[in-house]
């Protein structure tokens, strides 16, 4: 591993805490512990203390609470979309302010631009991409073959997705569906996968300043109508809200022949699917497209010495070699092209080609929906989407309501 | 007329036999007391009569009708529970009228009966109160009132006075007895208190281990206990029971050399117990039972002397304040008629034939002259008295 | 020193630890919450400013989610409370009888209560899952159509209610069972002797005697119904489109997801007001009709 950190001599021992969004005892903790140990040993005067804080939601709750209580961690991995929230609370340091040396500036420029979009406010960069993902399409090759489709060819367009889906949807003698064509989960945070559809329909959901949204754009309405039609009109997807968590299970059990879900599920599917499966970019419409997702590394306000030491650790953590190691071990997308050039990553990609699908899709990826008052705005959007999906409201009406409500929430920021 | 007849009534709980075939007749209008120590089966008997429990075998007839299979409410009886079983959330009036309402007695009739019962038991001022606002004696009266408004002629009571203090208990005994006479009810009353039984009952049914030990009028039970158990259960203090042994002159209290209490004819004797009521023994200047006083129990009207006779404890009740001091030696005398003999083996009473009654006072080893005419030396020929009515468990 | 003064001082010293805890963890937070509800939420880059009753006005006029969660919560209370209390009473009467396997039944009824809510929610999550979930498999056995219990707005709230009834009933049963066992058996015998049927006995004697327990259970159930949050988080996240969201869950979202702490404070004040009103009503109105032993 590369040694970047050059610790000044005779510095008092610095203990830097890192809030990390994973439940204690998971396999990820061992990996992070290992990184922290390695770095602490090779860097004089610095000890990294990872704190495992549960889900992303738990982690931001704990981090904000600790900050308000005057005892924040030095670093935290939090959702990239929460950047506005952290910025509004004035909790975080602009990475681009800290990274002043040429070397550091070069490091910042090394990431995929799609991953930097969510971290940028006021022309400054506030978060370093680390635990990142993007949604992809998984398909069951055996089900494709059984339906008379070419098992090696996933749907490339919206129309093909419907067409294939119809062939893949099977019913029993009573008329109840035993296998659906496709499953796009809509529980919890439906906006994320839906943003795949809007991007493919060539529409952006919010402005760069995060104080305006575009929910009632006709192209957004069109995308939602397509999603609703999958179950209501074409019958290729289960009706009502589809649970995010049980979707992989549905896929393994043959209840759906295709699913949209995060690349983070790659290892899970690889270990548990009892059939040959394929991984593809999401189907295209006007253009190809997908949102990014996942977490960034943030540095919280403390004193210049600690902030600089934190930056040094983050730079070390995101060296191409370490990114490759992290990506191979976890399935998250390595966040810089250089990481994909490392021998380890090259070997992994040739051994397991689906891993490269996410990387290739990054070219078409856009920033995840993120605004000021982010969770509140996305909730309004989620509520609108769910209302349309469950048939409680027409897509256009639901989105108009969401747009009005979101703009009201964002009014103070304009 | 509510005559109650039990015929071979048996109740078993798994392996345990609570009632081992009871045969009993309680006459119409009688005040019958089921008496016995705890676990003797008296409450079980009462519950079986009430229908709160089901007999394993045997029949129950009330007033000539077999009610064994009838539910409690259809047996024409009322009951007073040991803890009164008053409904705590209902007023006294509501408690008394509960059953009448259930039976849909018209309200005018209900009012009449309530007034009568309240009048009889002096509850007029308390009708609006809740049970918790009443004293124990008042609660007892409410329970009685609830039993009598039903106007059933058979009333069952399960240790109704056990929660009252001594003074109140004495009053209530009297009151219940009077109530029973006045309303001409047949009463079956359970108690473990022999004094209560003696003072209230027409008929005492003494029970032990699920069987009837003796079924008799109070006076007979007291004066002629059929068994050593009956003798030891009844009386305050109960009858002295002392083992006898043969000596040269006849039977003497075990461990003593005399006096001879009964002659023997030399034949093989069963082991016997001597029974003497404490009040039958009186100190005497002349020869008698030579005892050593070990303790005194002063009770006001009389004193119980706790004495030692041949290593056995002998109680004597003497009038007034006894002069004897602990450690002093006394002679205690009694009349021959006061002596009872029981088989040590089965506890049954043994009749001594005292046909030949001379006036010689030697048998009692010098029981004094004032007792001479009664304290005759029997020339006994041993035989068992006829067995008391004790139906076997399989008689049903 | 004056003896009475000493006694008074001593008494105050005795209650001091409890007082300190109460003030620090109950009274002060309550007052602080009330106070905070009149201000806008302070952000790092914008300070709080005084809003007066603006938050409360916003609930009524500008917050359809609030109105929906209040309605959901009342429906939730109205359905789950009588149902869980009724079932608890029936179960208690049932397992209070002398019957074979009584101990096992009691344990079986009580088990849901022992489970943490999140664990219970996970079990039910499996029951409700479309397709391979237990309930849908049973429905499929009878040829019925697939039901997406948690995923459709018509069934989500009811499904969440069912879990809550399932869990609460066993808990309330224990209180009823304890109360039933303190009723002397002779009362039943006395009633039987008077010719009262079992039904009459339960209605006229048992129910009135259980009223103190019922009040206790009712207060608990109402408070419980308004502070349910765990199984909403675990099962539906309040969705779809707030169909299964309840007041406390909305407060949680507002406070810890939206970080709008002062609006959350205002919502908390409303919740507190509801709870206090209901409790006072229960205790004052029902108390008069209850017999305490």
C-alpha cells in the first residue's frame, strides 16, 4: 500500500474518530479495522478509531447529535445526498479548502466526476467518494431461456423491458402470477431507482444549488407513468409497493426474472442465486442513465491540525490500491479510474466481469437527488411516487403536489 | 320437608380419599353440625350437599328428592361462606337481592323480602353501604340476610364465625341458633370448634379422615364418646386418656402401682385406655389417684391442675382458685361412672360390665367415702361395646 | 435547632434524589420542548428566530401529513385498544379456568409480549411478504389472489394494527389474569348457588371487579397507541405515502431525519396534550364508576 502520509515529527498523539455506517460485528468492520490499524501503525502520532454506528440513518443521527452536543467525530461516512444537511448545519469542512497542495489537488481531480457531483456546493467540494454504488439490472438467464429469450441479451430499452417482461411473466391455472418479468423495488426510498428512469428520460430532478426541484416536469411524469404502467397496464411487475429488502429473495426464488437493485448486492446475488445470472446497465430510453448512490467521507469541524490529519488519512484510504482492495472485498464501486488500472482490480474484473458494469455505467451516471432539507424533500417526493404506484393518485397530480410541497420547503434557501 | 339424607357419599381427589362413604340422616328442622379437625371431610360434605362439588359416588337426597345431579341453584338451599363471599362492588341491599334478581323475583316481592331480612338482622341502616364499609359482624349479618331472603328451608354454613372475635362469636352463635328456630330451617353447619358444636347443635356429626366418628346429640357426644378420638376432641380441656396395664390386683394406670381401676378375670386383655373428664376429678384427703401437680392453669371460675401420674399428664378441673402449688402431691378421686374405657388398638369404647356392684371402695384404691355409693368395684367381664354405626367405604 | 424545621429538612432531603431525576429528565425537557416549539429550528448557518404559534398554525393549514398521521393514529387507537383489551380479557378468562395445558396456554399467550417489538415486527414482516410470506401462502392454498399487505395503502395500517394487537393482548392478559386470581372463588360459588349463569357472573361480578385493572390497562393502551414507533420503523417506514405513519413516527422523522427539531417539538407538545387530555378524562370520568377494593 502506498505511503502518502508524512507525519510531522514530535507531534502529540492524535486520536481521530471515524463514524462508519455499519452494524458492529459485520464483515465490513474487519476490513475497516484493518485499514485503521495499518494506517495507525505506519503513521507516527496518529491513531484512527473507527466507530460503527449502524445504518446510514443511525449514523447521521448519531453524528448530528454528537455535533450538537459539542463532541463530534473527526470524520464520518454519510450519504452523499446529506451533504446539504451537513452544510446547512455547518458541521463539515470543505475538502477543497483543505486540499491546497498540488499533490492534493491532483488527488481530488482523480475521482469519477459523477461521484463528485453530490459533494459540491458553492463551487467547493465537501465530501470524498468512498462507499459508492449505482443501480444495475440483474437478470435470470435460466428464466430467459425458459421463456424463449436469448439468455445472454438483457433488455436494452424501456420497450424491450416491457416486451421481455411480458414473455417472462408466468401465471398458474388460477390466474395468479408465479413469476413476474421485472421488479423495481419502491419501498423506503423509491426516488433512487426512479431517478434511473428520469435520467433515461433525459431530465434532471434538481438544480446544482439544491434549492429547486423539477418533480412536475412532463418528462418526470412520463417516467412515472412508465413505472406505474409496468404493473397496472402491462402486468409485468407486482402491484403496489415492492419491498427493497426482499427483492433479492424474490429474484433467487424465481418470483421475478429481472430486478433493479444496487451494485452493492452483487456479492449477495453471486453467493445466493441458484441459477446463472447476468448484470447489465439499466435499460435506456431517450438516453442511458442512472443515479449514483452511497456514502462519502466527510471531515467535521475541529482544529486545523486534526482536520489536516483527517485529510491525510482520507487520501491514504482512497489511493488507487486501497480503493481496489475495498471494491474487491465489498462490491462497492471503486471511485477513480486509476483504481481500475491497478493489477488487483484488473484481475478481479477479468475473473468477474459483472463488476465492471457499474464502472461502465458511470459514464452515464448523474448526481443522486439531493437538496437542502434533503430528507424532507425526498420524503415528499417518495410519498408522491408511492401514491401514484399504489393508485392513490394519478402520476401528474401526485408529482404536482410533491413539487409544490418541495418548493415550499425549499423557499427559505432561494 | 327438608330432611337431608346422604347415602354412601364418596369423594376422591386422584389418589386421596376425602370422603369415604358417608351415610347420614339429618332430620327436618334439625340444627346439624359437622364437626372435626381440618381435613376430616366436613367441608367436602357440605360442598357436595350444596352441589359446588361432585361426588365420586353415592347419592344425596333433600326432602325426599335425589338432587345428586342437580346444579346448586336447583337444590332449594342457601349457603353462608366462611369469608361471606359478599360481592365487594355491590351495596348491602344489592348483595342481599342478587339471587332474587337472578331468579327474576318481582320487585315488590323483592322489596318485601329485603325489608324482612334487614329487619330480622338489624341491617336497616346499612343497606346502602358497601361491604368494605362494614365490620366483620355486620358482614356476617349481610351474608346471613342473603341466605335467608332466598327463603329456602335448608341452609348450609361453612365455618361462618371463624373470622370473628370471641365475644362477637358468642353473640352470633346465639343469633344464628335463634334464626334457625324462628325460620324453622334445617341447618347444616360446619365448624372445627367443638364448643360451638355443643352449644348450637341438635345433632353433632363428628368426622375424622373422611368418615363419621360419631353422630349423636351434643350431650351424648360429651358424656358417652364412642371413641377415644371423640373423647379427646370434645371438651375443654378434653378427656384425659391414660394407658392402663395389668397388675396383680387388676388394671392400673401404666407406670403406677395403684389404685386398681378395674378388676380382671385373668384372661388375656386387650390394651386399654382409661378416659376421665377433668371435671370428674376432685382433690381428696383420703386415698385416690396419687398425683404430683406440675402446673396450674387459672381460668377464673375454675382452675385446671396439670398433674403427673406415673409419667402421664392428667388434667383436673377444680372449682375456684386451687390452693395446690406446683410440686405438691395430691390424691384425686372420682366415681366409677365417670370412668370410660377405650381399646388402645382401634380407639373404640369398651363397655365394662359392672353388674356386681358392692359398696366396697377397694377397686379405686380408696376412692373416698363421698363417692362410695357410685364408685363401686365392678367385677368386669371384658367385652367390646357394640360397634358404633360406621359404614365401610364400600357400603354404597 | 427547631425540631419541625429539622423534620421538614429531613423530608426534603429524602425526596431530593427523586426530585432531581424527575426535574432533570421529565420536567425540564417538557418545558424546554414547549419553549422550543415557538422558535424556528436553528441551523449551523441560520439562527433560530421567534415564530410564535406559527408551527401550530402550520400543522392545521399547511401540513397534510400531520393531519393524516393524526387521523391514522386515532384510527389506530380506536381499533387496537378495544380489540387488544377485549382479546386480553377473553384469553385471561379462558386460561384462568382449570383446564389441561393451562400453563402452556398462558405462556403461549404471553410470549409475544416478551419479544422485542422489532423482533416481532420481523416475524410479521415474513408473514406479510407478498408471494412466499406465510399469509400469502395460506391465501394461495385457498386459491385467493396475492395480497401486498404492507405495500398497499388499503392494508398497510391494518396490518400494522394486527401486529400491535397480537403483541399487546398478551401483555394486558397478564394484568387481567392477576386481577382474576385475586377474586375469591367463593364469589363464583355464591353466584352459582343463587342461580347466576357463567355469563351473568362475568357480566355482573367479574367485569365490575376488573374495572380498576381495565382502567389501568386502558391508560396504558392509550399511551401505548400514541407512542408506537418501533414496528412502524421496522415494517413500513410509515409508507406507502404515509398510509401507516403515526404521530410519534412523524415526530421521529421530523426530529431525526429532517432535523427540524423545533417543529418536532411543536408536534411533541400536541402529542403530550392528547395524552394528558385522554388520561385525565379516563381517570376522572371512569374513576367514579370504579370499585376499588
